């Protein structure tokens, strides 16, 4: 999806970070379970992937019932008074950042389809981005198919599946197979019908999706393993690129590839490890925290520096700073204090006040900074505005030297595969190829980015998408 940037809404350094668009979660059981509580736990665990809206669809007594709204997960669920109505045998849910079309309730997932009697017969949640969604939507609209959203490629997937269901004797497997022939891009999807649930992933596996078990017959799908953990489930594995899993009320599970294996090419988003995913998650059975800590170790090996203290930008920069400390012997100290009670959004019309947001979110322990040589580590540098403000705070606190380290390579390109990113003109590393220029802009004594070779060495293979670092993407934009 192409994203709109809302210039007066601040969301914990909103303007100087990449934002994954959403997290998806689903549970299917042949028996009635407390789907209301389970979806609440699952979406709360995935809250870091989207903080503007959420929703869910429950399968209860053969009927699909949906509920969705703006806001954080716990605020959303707290407003639901008739929770018993949402107890069933299956549920899917979604938590999101706003995409093109804005924050209208029309664009909040799940999207659902109805029969001629107005009964919901299918519902889906989706994480990713299609590069050909607009063309497909135009073709479907020309055939009389209506859309509810202002624009959503997730609804495009739904309407295609509906179309092919009617042409395939209501076979969900065939409908999904035909849909994935048409669509192009990044997608991890969970589909709920009145008698089954399906989960599938694009042939490159760009966006994550895994499955686990709550008990012998109850299956869980989640963007990350932390969602499975949140409901007391057991992680089984990630879906393979191009794989589809279907579970039905007969307690059977079916695995299949939507495309020939020779056409699948794993390219999981490398930023899942750098920033998006929770540090306690496994992505493709790789420990996210371990990757972040190793990146700090590699940063020190790349460019050793003498310093008195290592600090990390909370929260995603902390594991790398611990790794840097281990490799260097320089003590790590959590002397940037994060205000954990900061509101999700501030309506601030003036740039000067928006910049002061960093002071509201992060404050240093002055006695630990004054006269010290400091290494500060963040997960990445996108625009550079937050980094520059942090350096200014440390300078005013009396830091003698400031050495800035990024636990990812320079970001030179935007992402169009399911991530909210600035345009090229707003990326500091795209506009300033010479690292010395960025050092002057940030006002630091030295600056170092994790090298591409070291990132590949840490991840253990080249089977990842590095598009924002190299400009080479696994799927080309139309």
C-alpha cells in the first residue's frame, strides 16, 4: 500500500522511524472457546506492529460477526460490553497503522463479504502490500464488483477470493490458488469462512506468518511467535513462502504450495530483525534479540572507539548496545530514560513543538553523561531528525564526545512492500552519500553504520529483502 503521512500526529518518533503496517492473528478450533479473550491477548502481543486501529471477526454458531474501531487494543476491547457474544470456535484479528485512504473506519480490517441475504460468509486479515492492486480493483469494479474501503489492497484480495469462490463451487482452496495467480507483492493472509480457516503467504515470504497449537485440535496463526506465546500456545513453524494451510471443522489440516517450488524464493524483510518484531519473537526460527545483540558486536569490530559508556535508544537500540558493550568492554548503562506513559498522539501544529517531543519521550540521567565519552546506538537512522535531537540533548547534558552507531546499513530507498517509509528525498543517507556530511548534520564526533556484509553474516544467509539498503527489491513496482 502507498502511505499517507499525517504531519501533525506524533507517535513515539513517528516521523523518524519505519512503521510496519499491521499484525495479524487467528485461532481455529472445532469446539467453542473463549475467542474474545484469545483474540484480545493475541492482538495486544502484536500491538507494536500497529497502533491506530484494530478489529476482529468471530465465527459463532455458523455466523461471522465482526467488530472494529480506531484506537489501541486494550482501549478497543474495554469498550465492548457484550463480550459473551464474541465467544465462538474461530476468530481472526488485525492491528494496524493507517494506509492510503487514511484513518477512516472503512479502511480498518478485517474486511468481510456477505451473501445476497446480508450474512457474512467470509472475512480476511492481511499484512503486506500488493504492487498491482489498483489495476485489479479497476477491473473488478468494471465487472460490477463493489468496494467498501476508500482504497485497500487487502479488500482487493477479499473480492478476488469471493469472485473465484463463486466460480469454483465454493472451494476456498481453488479460490485462493486463482487469487494468488493474479496478485503480485507482499502478503500474509488469514481467511475465515463458516466452516474453515486458511492462511497463506506470498512466494517470497516477505512478511512473516507462523502457526502453532493451543491444544490437540486448536490452531493458531500469528505474524510473530510472541502472539502464540501470549495465549499459551506452542510454536510449530513459520509458513513456507508460497504455502497455504487450511483447517476445517472435521479437525483436518491441509498443507499445499500455491506455486511450484522453483518459483518460490525466500526474501523475508530484514527490517523484521532490525526493528519491527518484538525482541522475544522468533522469525523464521531465528531469535530476534540475538540478531540485534550480534549487530552491536559487529559494530564494534567494524570501528572500535575508546569511550566511557555505551547507551541504547530505547527500546529497539538497547540489545545492540548491550552487544557493543560485550564486544568492547565499555560499560552499558540505561541512562536514556523513556517515559512509558507517553500518549499515542499529540496534535502539535508547530515544527518547534513537534521537535520538543523527543524531550518528552526521552530524558538523560545528567550525572552519567557530563564529561563522558559516549557511544549511542539506535536500530537505524531514517530521516535523522530524532538522532540530531538526541545528540543535542546529550551535548547540553555535558557529553565530552558522542559517537553514533546505527545497527543497520544506510537506508537509501523507500519500501513499497508493506512498510510505511518516507520518500527518497527525506532519507538522510540517500541525500548524503558522504558519511562525513551526516556526521556534521548530526553534530557527532563519529558515525558508523552496520555494513551490508556484516548484516548478511549476522542473518546467516542472503535470503532476505534488503531493498531499503540496496534499492534491489524481490518484487518490482508496477
